[in-house]
C-alpha cells in the first residue's frame, strides 16, 4: 500500500510538472519509486534552488545531492549559463545512480516567483546575492515553503525582525545556512564554554578576513545570458560592469557584488555569520544582542566600485558583562574565561590553556549540545520532524544585527547604546535611521 502511494505521488508530481510546462524526467529510475537503498519519493524532501552561483554549485547543491532523503527538482537563476550548469550537475548526479545512465528531471526557471508557484516543491535553498535574501525568503515562507538561506541573512535590522517574525507566523522551518556548527573544532569550543569549563566568560575575540577594493569600472554591454534588471532587483539602478556582478562562464571566480555596499556589508557580515554564530552559541546569547557597540575602521575612497570597509575593529558589550571583539585579521575564534581559554584558527587548529581542556569529554551530567553532520542534514531533519534547526532565523537575524550595529557606529563615529529587546538605539534617532530598510525599487517590497 505504501509503495503504491509513493508511486502515485511521484507520478502525480511528474504530471504537474508537465502541465506547468516544466522539464520533466524522460527516464524514471527505479529508486524514484522506492526501490534500491534510497527513501521512496513520498519520503523525500523536494528542493528548489534559487541562485546557482559559486556557493550553490560548489556547496549547496552537492550538499543536498549527498542526502538520500532530498530530491533536487528545480533551479532558478538570472544567469542562464550558471542555471544550465546547475541543471546538468543535478541530472548527471542522478543519472549515475541509474542502470541506464539516463535521468532528466530538473526544471529550470528564470524568475524565482515561478519556482515558488510549484506546488510539488517542499523547500528552497536561497543562494542569491545578499540584497535578495529577505525578499525571496519572505515570499517563499508565505508560499508554504521551508527555507534554507545563505548567510548573511539581512541588509538591515528592520528586515531581519520581519523575517524572523514571519517564520514564527507561518510555522515554516527556516535554517540560516552556515556549516560551522558541524565543524567539530568549533563544536568543542561551544561545548566547553556552555559546560562552564572555561569559568565565567569574560571576552571573545573573532578574527575576520579582509576584503579588497577596486576603482570604478567602465560600463559594459550586458551579457546575453544575464537578466541584469532582475539581478539588480530592489537595489539602486546602476550600469552593468563585469566586476559589479560575477565572472562570465566561470563558476569558481569570486563575485564582485560581495564588495559593494548596495548588495553586501563586507566581512563582518560575511564571515561574522560563521564565527560570531559560534561565539554567541558558546555564550548562550544567540537570541539576544549587545547593550553597547563601538566600532572604528577604514573605508576605501567613496568613488570606488568595491566600497565595503577594508578594516574594522568592533567591540560589543553584553548585559552580563561579556565583551565580544571582532577585528580584521586571519579567521580565528578565541574564548577567554576565568578558568582558561581556547582558540581555533580556522578551520581546525586548536590551542587551549590549560591543555587539559582539549582532552575533556562530557559526562552523563554535562550538557551535550546537539550535533549534525552538516547544515543540510540539520535542515532536512528539521523539515521532516517540524522542529527548529540548530541555526534558526532568530539567531541568524541577531548575528547579522551585530554587523549592522557596528557599521552604524563606525559611520557615525560614536558609541551606541542598544536595547536588544526593543531593538532600538537609545537616544539616537540618526543611528536608528541607519538601521531601517534602504529605499527599494518597485515593484519589489517587503
């Protein structure tokens, strides 16, 4: 009976795809109907990918393909070359699992709204430039999809609050996509701290890589494979130039938008979404915020195309007295307490004082933090069980808020007093204005 139900559901999905004019499989592998060692179709989570750039090609799509209870069924991108590469990768992977070596079952979309209209897609993985994250995530949640979204989640604090509240209201599963809680070295740091093995936590120091800069570049013709107007979306109108967007016909090259303030916020948001998450997790502060913020740093010349900060040092003070320092350096995390310290230089080089901390293992009466083999595994487990994943929307919002607060302090040149409950800067309307959404071009709105 269950096998028949699986077959009917799977074939029903194919019929829906065909009726919608989407690419449907021309070959149905036996495993799709529940044979072999894969879960049957009715027990797999169908995933659509919105954004198929470097991060999707080399991390997010392979991460879901490796999970037997996920089925990658659709890709969407404004760059048709990248989208086609993603489709080929997915179909080649599944084809290798079939006796015939044939598989064709990944639909393609140029407009993410059409992908969200697919009723047979359970969840989406958002891997777009940062300025699209919240807008697409909100639409996905309202369309009944569960969401995994690349970090950093937001471009301002107001949209982060809206995102987290929408996750709660829609009762969907949302995972902030960072793999660092599955790094065993960082997991050990958090476990030691949460079990009091460092004593009372006093200071956490996070090192962040630096971004490069680039002068203004000449305007260029828009490549035929790119829908540039859709790529800009809610961001300000700007002439196309290669270094504003991403390399052509190259899935490995680092995109220029990462270094442009219209689309991203630099390494404090980018790498901070990894390392600050571990800091807040270790300190049990992932769902709150600091009470004081002071930051200083250096921006490139205003006329440069790549114009995110070059260097920064930000200090955050929490209500319990803990100090978090984020500074430009090589990536590392150091936690200092009254009974010792531990430090991880990314990805795994670990030191501690006393050294015995490195040999500690939790006992039956100790806190054991949840651990998953990957962020994709964590997301899929939460979707199936309808539970909260390890790095949820609220934690992603609070983490990214650190970068927004630090950049506001750096821009204004003064210390900010922050109320983490009401999420406002106290007695500083100029600072509060900086934390509001930037003007968005129509028809895009939150």
